[in-house]
């Protein structure tokens, strides 16, 4: 099993919305990928609810059968559409892919 984790720090304002609104938008867009991209075995989106200003704003944890499945997910048009939205509202991104 391959786990893909991505985290984002968001801009205070972007696309006419504040950080919290964009975080909820990211959650909605990413969760909509479940069942629409067959390679996704599991998908969870978390929004920071703590008060630590150093914490990341949004986290995505996905699982795939293998690296081939992860690659297909990353290349899928629906993923690219979601990523385009995220890229408009984020300041910073971090990610890791590992065998679980």
C-alpha cells in the first residue's frame, strides 16, 4: 500500500475568499474525488482546528495499491482540476509518498 500525504498553508485571501472559506473549498473539491478516481483506496481531508500559527491549514491523506495507482491519480484530469484550484489559494505545499 502506498500512502500519499500533502499539506498546504493557505493565503489569507485568495479567489475572493478568506483562508477558512478556501480550506472548506479544498476539502469539498478533494473529497469529491472519492469514487470518481478508481485508483484511490482511501482519502481523508483534515482542516486545522487548533490555534498554532505554525501549523498547516489543510492535510490530504490518500492510499493507493501501488505507485502505478498513485501515478494514475496524479495524472487524472479530475485530480489536475482539483490541484489547479488548490494552487490558486495556497502559499506553500509539502508532500510525502511512502509504503505503508
